[in-house]
């Protein structure tokens, strides 16, 4: 998080968009470099340089697995959270369709819909899923005729557990291929009750995938203890280069690959393995976990100070998401009477980088979908602003942000 004086002596940029991406850690760069320059061999090669690369890959996998509370053979390295989500949702759904004897059902209409619906494969996701999950479910609907069921959320973005129970009750569970839900919401920071979600899904014999892209490195992940079937992470959220990620998947979980090739990564993610990338994931996650353990209370305290300061200087602002069960460095609001886009532009001119919600939608200036699912009116939801950070904010930084927001909001509402 940069906040250093510029050439004129004024404060530099204050980066409050860590949920979109983090800078690459110097330790990660140092650890990666040998595998980009000297130990660059293909880990599948049988010669000594190849064996050296393979040993590094194995060590990185073991370290990465331990940091997420799982075993090395559960780790499938991918190109990031989007690929991991696609592999989990599509791969598990297709494998379960085969296992359950469910055939694709196309072109349901009023005359045959009722008859065919009883054999239609189902996918359950939450109403606030990232596009990587939601669009994977939509793809399965388009190409396999799967019914996509969306579980609603409450005003704080918590999943409706009773609704999930109802959707899995009776014969419906026999047609449900997967439940997929995020662990922590990217737009409002709410943390979901993952153990309860797992309990409900498994009570009905349905595997569950958890999108932990926003959570890894920020809150503890206990994959095996939670008994999750599959879990996605993305490295650039905890200090690695972009284009790195992983899917944790239990050996018991039926899953089909979505890429065909040489059979690397248990045959689930073919392609020459990125040894330097695997090392980066291991180092970055361990570094983030260590920082989390050392600074968690301070980070939460500075988050709450920031929230209090913003609500004090802009009384019309409202906090979005759960005020307590949320990510430690995540503060999100709506500012009635202005647009989030206008606030972002004004804050950027004042040297403060924030966002309006999901980084995947900012370029299109879309209203945050999570806020609509939480019941906010579109006119309110479009005023969303998100500030995210991985290290505690100093009091001076909080004062700088609150003053900038106060002046920006007042100026925009006078126009």
C-alpha cells in the first residue's frame, strides 16, 4: 500500500484496492527468480535439471497445501481463480451427471417441461457468486440443459441456509450435481458460514465447492477440517504475479478435466507446470498468513476506525455487508445521492485509489450485483464504494481518506 510523498512534498497515492490485486512481494520475486533463470528445466524431464525442477515443484506444493490445511495431493495448480472456478463447477457437475446417470436436457417448453424436469441436472450457487462461478453455471445450462438454482442472501449478504436446505430436500438432491458458494464476498466483505454450508450439502450427499479467492491469506483456511470437496484460490490476491492460482480437490470428489493434454496435475490440468509460479504461490501465501497472524487485530481495528470515520463525516453513507463477520481489511459503503463512479474519479484525483465493487465489473461501470441481491435499490447500489487493504492503516491515513470523502461527497452533491 503506497503512501509516500511525491516530488512536491504532498502525500502520494494511497492504494485501497487490495481486493482487486496486490503488489508482488519482494520475497516472492526473489524466490521465483532462480526458476526463471537457472533452474528453468521442465519438471517432467528425466535429466538432472528436470529432477531439480520437480523437487522444487513438490516442495512448493507441500508448503502451499500446509498453508491451506490440506495435503499435497489435493493441490491442482492453475492459471488463477477463474480457471479454478471453471474446473470445479464444470468438472464436478459433468462427472456427477455421469455418476448419477443424468443426461443433458435441452429445449424445455410448456408441454414437455414438467415431464423432463424430474430428470434435469441441477447446479446450486448463491445469488452473489463471482462471474467465474455464475458464468460456468450458465454454460452448463446452455450446453447441458442444467437447471441453475440461486440461493438468496439477506441484507448483509449471508446465504439463506433454510433456502439451501429446501432446495436440497427430497428428490431434488438426487439431481443436484454441485453446490458452489464463495467464502468471503468480494464486494461487501461478508464471510459466509462455510462449515454449516458443508454440513447441509453433505447431509444430502452433494459435493460443495468454495470460492476462497478473496479469503486466502486474509482469514484462516482449513480445507480438510471443514471437509470441503473443492476450493479455489488466486495468487495475485496475496502477493504473487497475476495468472497463478490453484484448485484444491479431494481425491474422493468426482471431477472431469476441462483441458485435454499431457495429463499433468493428476490429469485435471494438463500443460507444462509453472515451477516458478508454484514457488510464488507457496511463498506468497505463507507470507500473507504470517502477516495475518501478526497483524489481524490491528487490521480489524483500523478497518473499524475507517468505517467510523467515514460514517461520521458523511452521515448519509451506509456500511454494506456484515459489520463484524467480514474480511479484516475490507470497508464498503453506499453514498446515496452520488454515483460510485463519480466518487472514484474524484478520489483518484486526490491520490486515493479505491473501487466500486468487483474488479471484473469496474471497466463496465455496472451496478454491483451483490448489492442488488441484498435488496438495495439500483439507485442506491450504483453509489457503492469499496476500500480494501492488507496492512493496518495509520491514523493519518484514515484522516486523509475521511477528509477526502467528506469534501468529495459535498462537492458532488452540490452539482
